[in-house]
C-alpha cells in the first residue's frame, strides 16, 4: 500500500510521504536532508503507529506550526508538554530548537526499519555488494548514529 499525497515542504524540514493512520504498519518515503546521516532523501521507512516512543527513536510527527506537514525527527527526551525532537543533521534545522516541545498527540508513529534503494552509481559489482549489505537496517535508539543525541 503506497499513498503519496501532495505535501508542501520547506527546505529545512524532513517531510515524509505516504503516512495514513488506517493500518498499524506502513511504508513511507523520506524527503529532505534533516536526518542525514541516518536517513537520506529517497530512503523508505517502515513505521508503526501507536508504538511506544523512547528517547533515541526515529519518529514521524505533525509539524507544530503546519499541521498538514509530516516530518521525521529523533525523539531526544520527554519534557513537560511532550517530546523534544531533533534532526540528526544539525545544519538543517527545523526541529525543537525552532518550535519547542512537540505535544505527545502530534507524534504519530515510530520508525522500525530503513530501506535505502539502489542508486544509479551503484551498478558495479562492488557497488551492488555494498548496497546489499546496507540496504535494509533496523532503526533503534541503541543503534543511533546521531552525535547530537549522544552529546546530550
């Protein structure tokens, strides 16, 4: 099942396409740079609705100022009023440092796995082997590559 609604997307956000609350699991596409190096533009996420969120989890949420915009960020810590979320790319912005704590009800889903599609420059035998080794990865707080999260 793949739904791709048209969504306006500012350059500093990490929007996702294909999110719907009809099923507990769904696949969504990532657009934008705010979660690099964990997620890149064009990656696909397997997300679970209603899953408990822990610090370090990658989550899908409604943008606090633009309710029709869905973004993917890392839940850093629970604070009074909701979750403090950050993008893994500190230069991209568009996270709780800009809009503060995100209310709990705006956090819609938790990302469980990332799939990175094969790119045109990975057509050599070595490129395909490297891709095959890293194309599908689980996303968990324990395996975070975010320096921003570890520095807190």
